[in-house]
């Protein structure tokens, strides 16, 4: 048997030798994470967008996943675990946004959320975690983009916006 440097006890007690051993707890409860982007991400067409979501994660219940999560998170508190998982989800969210158009994001929100969940699942499993659910809460384009689109026009439309030149008038 391979020595891991720790013992795992689920739902029960054990004898701890003071000074030699210490007890750390790892919650197997569901954790809710707000995935909020601080910066714009550019879509495949170059449009800056921000997408916010919410994810529920937890440590998987099998012995291998619990051991993996213990190696990763045993000395960390719940907020540190949430932060690590959030950074992982944000990274995958940014990568997927870069391959989509704004129309795809708005029209296929569920498919987009499912794709993020599928892609991030591997990295989360490497930490002993599973994504129970991931949903897109909001998605929006940057204000600067809509201002830019509103101010752009064809050369012809710009010409029609100019004030007309005074016409020469004939006098008698």
C-alpha cells in the first residue's frame, strides 16, 4: 500500500495521536461560485463581451477523488477552494468565448453553458471536484462597441449628414 501522508475517514471518528497527528476537515458539501469576468473577452469576430455565470461544484464522493481533493485542498479553507475553481472556470469561459460569435452566445446560452461545463470538467476532476451545474446569468457587449457601431456609417451616409452647401441664387 502506498503511503499518502494522511488518512481519510468519511463520516466517522478515529483516534488521533496528539503532537504527531493533526485533524483537517474537507467539506463534501455543495459550493456555489459566482463566475464574474472583470475584463472584456473578445469573440471570434472581435466583439468585446462579458459573461457572468454561476456554478455549483463539490468534491466527488469516491475514494480516489476524495484523496485527490485532500492532496490539493486539505490545508485550504472553503473560500480558497472556491477561488481556485472560479479561476479554472473563468479560464475555460474565456477560451470558449473566443471561439464563438455574439449571436451564438445570445441564441444558444444553454449550449454555451454546457460546453463550458464539459471542457472544464477534466481540470476539475484532476482536483477531485465535479461541476454539478453551470448556468449563464448575464451576457453583455461593451458600451464602447455599441457606440462605435452607432457612429460608423458608409461614406455615403456620412456625406448626407453634412450640412448642404449654399446654392448660388440669381438676383435681378
